């Protein structure tokens, strides 16, 4: 049965293209296009007080990796037009009395206008701007105290942050491992969702039923070729992640493939189960897309933090196997964790794969009705 399925795949270039090329294409497109880094936020400035103090403040924004001054406006109208036309995401308004108030020892106000249509980017941009202004404000205060004979001042607190596992805080380092899991989940389920249904639609199931091959042997024989293709996809995806996207692989690569093998058995069995139950290629492929893509994308912790979800949805995520595979891949890639730290995830993936494979064997009957 496995040899027959292999021959069918080789004789159908579309299936082979779907099985190998599409995952790699998706990984490439998403890997380059999907990023959560907020760098070089376009900034428009209306500086109504062109002095040394304001130029020093603006140089802090221009020198920061988080902002890029794109335009200098001369009125609120020009500021509004720049934001409306998406030429700038943030606008900084420096009032005319800015330097005079600072020199007089009074509090000078700045206005920051942010395009809130993208709330996540807007929140990060406001946080970055606050840090830049606070640092400048502290330096102005220290210089003023020193001029009054206050002596050398030191900050009472010295916070030295250090990010472990992703020192440069690059989003691709945690997006790519999770993306591998999501793509493999969708592709594997789609591939096997067509196998048994295709036999029914082509009228060849009667011939298979008449053979001495047992039901569980038939199911296993149809899974094996796609399991081999899935493992090849995992190999290519890991190589792309490490060498194309430069994602650090700190853990044991063999552990990745062991977990991928367990995960693939489960998701391939999901597609097989849908194919057995529906006996229709279109219906089974649509069902595979629904049960694999949406939960993997939304409920696995890949795109959205699970602890930020409502309690009910958090409970639902425990039923999504991609959650455990995504966590395992990130832990192995970035943290270099071993099997002793992933016992729970491995155990749940084994339960999922075994249960779905067992259910697919039960549902498949060597009968015409």
C-alpha cells in the first residue's frame, strides 16, 4: 500500500509540488513578511522653537533605531496631512515656549500624536518616545543642578536589562520555529485528507477492499509516504530557519525530528480520519483546513499569547496539539532545552497521535457501505 501511494504521488506532480514546494514557499514568504519588530517608525516634527535645546532633543529621536524623521511640518494642518496619508505614524509637536520654560526651570510640555489605527505599533511607539524624552529630561535636570554647584550627581538606580535566548530581540527568532509547526500542521492534514476520499471518488476503493490487506494495514500504508514527505519538509524547514533566516539552533536537532515525527503522526491521522468519514475530497480538504489552520494559527500561542486570552479560550488551547509542538520548537531552538524539560509536551503529543491514529483505524471499514 505504501509503495502504491508513493507511485501515485510521483505520477502526480501537483501532489508532490503541494507536499514540498508549498511549505517552503510559505515559510519564505511568512518568514520575510511577518515581523513584530518596530523599528524606524516614521516621524513628522513641527518644531516651533528652533534652538540648540530643541535640536538636541530631536537628535535623540533621529539617532534612535526606533524613529526616523521623515518630514518637518509648519502647521497642524501639515501634521494632519502627513498622518492621514500614512507618511508618518507619529507626530512630535515642540511648542514655541519650549526653551524658555526649560531655562526658567519650569516644566516644558511636548505633544505626541500617534496614529492609533495599529494599536500594537502605536503602543510601542509611545513607549519608545517616552523613554527618549525621559532620558533627555534627566540629562537637562542633572546639568541644571551641576550649574548651581550641586556637584557630580549619580542616578539612584542603575537598571541593566539583559535579554536571554534572544539578545537582539529579533521577532524572526521566535516566529520561524512557530511557523514551522503551523505550516507542517496545515500541509500534513491537507495531504492525507485526499487519500481515502480519492479512492472512493475514482472507484478504486472496491479493488482495495477485495484485496487481503487489512484495514489497519491500508491506513498505515497510506500514511507512510506522506510521513516520509513530512519529515523531508521538516528537514528543509529547519535548514532554512538556521541558514536562511539565521535563527540560532541551540538545542539537539535530533530531538526536533523526534518530536516532529510524533506530531506528524497525529496531524496526518487527522486528515486521514476526515477523508475516511467524508469520502469526498473537497469536503475533507475544507474540513482539514478548518480543524488545522485556524486552531494552529489562533490558539497555539504562535501569534497571540495564551495568557492574554479569556479563561475559556485558554482551556480550549489545551486541546490544540500545535500548542505543544510550537512551545517545544521554540524551547529547543532558542533555549537549547533537552527532553527532560519537555516531558509534558512529548507525552501529550504521544497521546494525541495515538488517539487519532487509533480512531482512524476504527472508522475505516472494508465495506462498500
